C-alpha cells in the first residue's frame, strides 16, 4: 500500500513512517500541514492518507473535505488525540474513512489500514445526532443570543425553573457541562 503521512510533528511522522515501512508499506510523501497534504495527495494519489486532525494552514477535517470535493476516493484516516463526538461526527461528514487515536500501536495501525482496504474494517460513521424537541430548540436559540435564564423565561413565557430544566436536558443531549460547551457543540452539530 502506498501511503502519505501528514502531521506537523516531525518526530511523530518519522516514527510512523519507519514503523509502517517496516510493516511493508511504501510512504510516497510526507506533509507538515494540511495544505501541503492536499497538494501532495492529489499529485501522488496514494492508496491511503494518514492525516493529523490538528495541523497548521488546513486541519485534517478541512483537508479531507477538500480532497473529497476534488474526487479523491482513496482511504483517508485521521489520526488524533481528540475524542470529542462532535469532531468524529464532523470527520465523518467530511468524508473520512477512519478516525483513530495516535495511541494505537503502529502494528495495529498497519493491520487496520489493510483491513480498511479489504473492506473488513468498518468505515467511519457519524455518532448518533441528538434530537431536540421544538421547545428545546427555542431555548437553545435564546441561549445563543446571550440571554440569562430569567430573560429566556420571560421571552418564552416560562418559569425560570422550567428553563433550567430545559437547559439541563440540553446539556445532557449535547454532552456539555455548561452554556459555552453547549453552544459550541450545538454549532458544530449544525443546530445553530
């Protein structure tokens, strides 16, 4: 299998390259940012692209999206230390085939790549999207404008306690601990 490795940490790239070449893979190119990965992937057309999620100039998700828009059909696997469901969902929507932890041993990564190529490794699918009731969506929209609980209650003709109940449900559905996290997650999932 011909590979392209993209990561902004040279030591990580070097170690991954050495391990994968030892496992029989051919690394045709390396990139240290997402833009370079995009250009090299279109130039070399590797069988698989291993992209770091967080890179300068273009992150792994944006690079994946741009590659898919340009007809790149080969395997794209994102390697990362981030496990937030919103990022996994966004990676799947962008067209990534896999979303793997950088903590996976290189031998296991090699096996997963081969299994993915053979269709024996499950492709990335978005985690289930939470669903909001119409009233929860209203409360969320009010929350996004920066209103306090009392202001939301007044605008929606609810008691502040009822608004707090809705907020608790929203936090649970969005897997958030507070307003800021809830709004970030809601934006990343397309609710706002």
